[in-house]
């Protein structure tokens, strides 16, 4: 049975798929006390393919980057559901960390990360407002355009 947050996501046309499994030596999340840390999620769509591949500022548009960031956020929420069983157990989205595969001189990473931030606010309302870091990087796994990690306060 879907909780309130999942119903809100469904109204927005967002369906949570089974979260991707790690491709290296790490776990997808760590639950310690009232904190849940979700490992970085790349922009894998429901078909298992990257939503955007390559560098922002060198072939990937800001709009495509925002779509990829939204996909990362949905993948994070799928991991949160896997960890907790119910997204309604999220007390607060504490922080998102975004890594933007950026060409030299690309300075619009924060605009791209808004795609992920917007998902959290749409899903959780004011509890979805969070601290955030956005960092441009030279490369990401599988040449993904975006990777996002999340920290949540949970009950």
C-alpha cells in the first residue's frame, strides 16, 4: 500500500522502480540512528539506460541535465523506499550532493541540480527543502551526465 508521499509522486507521474544494485564495492544506503545516507545514484532510467550521457557544456544541454538530475532523484527515492519500506518515514531531506559531468568552463551546475531538488520539494513539501552541494567533475561512471547522493532524517 502506497503512503502519502508515494501517492503524491504517482500524481506527478513518477513511478518508483526497483532500485539499481551497486556496481562496485559499496552498499546502496547506510541507515544509522535517525540518518539514512543514500549512495550516489546515476541517471539510469527505468530501461536501465542512462538518461543523459556525456558532459554538460559539451553536447548535453541544461534541460537534458535537469531531466537526468530528476532521474537521479527518483532513483534515490527508490533506495529510500528499499531502506525504509515507506517514504512517509522521511522526516526531512537534509542534503543532496550533485556531481555534474562538466566540460571546462561549464558554470551552470546549480541550474542542472535544480532538477533533483525540485523532485524532493514536490515529494515532501517543506520537508524536502535541503542543503545542497553541486560540483563539476571531469568524468562520472559509465560517462553518466549526473550523479546525486542524498542524506535524510528518518523515523
